[in-house]
């Protein structure tokens, strides 16, 4: 193979695909990126057997062909080449190395044959729909932080993507939970989404999709089967296996009768929690919220280092109430809110709390209390 292309174009594509490749691999071919050139374009592809990303980039193809070379190595080489350089890729006459030339720089990388490179994209996708990158990224951004990292509960190690019919109409919804907090976000269901199987998209895949959705106005195609998901945005195609498990009935943990509403300025509340939690221990992290009419007192007590309190003005006219929460979870949830005013709905001190932007239903958070 012999192909020439802009360093900027090659680097952008390598940035997208090389992240999939694990640094340490027991299977040599999985350390490599597939390069295939034909008909005026270069295809780059990388996989870890669960996730695959491929991208096509315009190139001047002198001789079609294909090979594989170490992904992180070629990425580092191209990254360090001067901006504006033309990069030539050519396989050696003995088909043992790939020669990379740019200006006065010359590199030769060991190759492995294209035939050894695995393909995980086989199989039909039963459902497909299109939505903007902004909508898909909105679901991911609002829920990703709540994905569980506990490997034993593998069915919580991703975002549960599914369609529902609610009071607002047909919706495409994403849900994530780790048992301590739950995040739910939704958008109007695009044409073709209703009736899709509910799927659990793995944490690593979620992170890669997030990075690929760079242009918020770009059309994004989502295709789903019982075992795989494929996302197409621009010239990039991501294919991933899904988590084979059953997501719990999350509707049962969303409280329906939390009638004590507290409204607070989001930024003021977030800053106050951040300040008082400075005193908390890495293990404890508990902050107590004591609500009474018109005011809230935040308290943190650390037996090893001291205590902190702060008072905030709030809109609250129910019975006085005290509740304890993990300060990090409070900061993460309030960090996801987009409006100026945060709405907290309580039932009692031991019950889950609902957190939302005032006046919106597209995102919803449930936070379990702590004993303080």
C-alpha cells in the first residue's frame, strides 16, 4: 500500500480510534490499528473485541492495500510531526514494515497482517433512529457520573438506554445508578426509537461516544440489536457489544410522594456544600442539611479535625427537617443541573430525595440519605 494525506487529518482520525486500544495486550493484534486504503480514502480501525471504532479520511492513494501497525506508536509519531506536514505511508517491499515519511523524518514500524485483525461488526441491527449529537450527548452527560464501578454488579456498569411512553409523550431515556444515587435523562423519542429493546451501554463505550460527539449539531445515527449498538457520526463509526444483563426496575426507587419541596439557588448551594465539606474526612464525607422556614443550615462534623456550618436562604415552608447526604454526591448532582434554581423534594429523614431543575422534567436525580 502507498498513500499520502495531511498530518492534521491523520492525527484527528488516529485520536478517535487509538483510545480503544488497551496499553497492555496479551493478543498482539489488539495492540494494532488497521489501515486500509482504497478509492481515495484511508480507513482506520481499532478494537478491544468489545468495542470497535473506525473512521474514513480523504487521502491520495497511489497503491491500494491494507496492514496493521501498533496504534499508540503511530499515534505518538504523527502527533509529534510538524503541523501542515504531508504524511506518506508505504509498506516495504518485503511486507515486514510500514514506512512513515514526513519532511526529513523517517520511521519504520513492524506490521502484522490484516487477515489477523478481528471484526466484531457482523450481525443485523433491528432498530435504528437519528438524533442530534446534542440530544444524545445530553443524555450521556446527565447520567454518566452515576454509573456504578462495582464489577460484581456488572449490570449497573453502564447506561440503560430505552424508550418509554410517559405523560410527556414518547421519550428516549437513559438511566444510570450505583445504588447510592440515580440519574435519569430523556429527550423526545426520535422516529424509529419506540419498540427498541432496552440496552445497557458499557461505561467505556459511553465515554468514547461522549468524546466522538464533538459537533453538537451533527446528525447521529444509532442502531441497536439485542447484543450490539452502533453509533455513526460524520465519518466515524463506533460499534460495541452491550452488557448482557437485566437492569433493575429503577421506577421502584423513584419516590412518588415527596411533598416537602425546598428551592435554593443552585450556585450558592453548591458553593456552600463545597466549603463546609472541606472539613470532612475522606471516609465520612457526610453533610447535614437542617431545613426550616426560609433557611437551611449546612453542618459537617469531623471528630479528627473540627466542624463547619453555613446558613443559606431557601424557599421552604414545610415542617422542619434534617437530612444527611454524601457531599460528593450532592456536588455531582447539583453540577449536572442547568437552571438557576434547584428543587429538592423530601418525604422524611430516611427516605430518598428527588433533585431536579425547577420547572423541568427532562432530567431527574434520586439521592439516598446518610446517617449523620
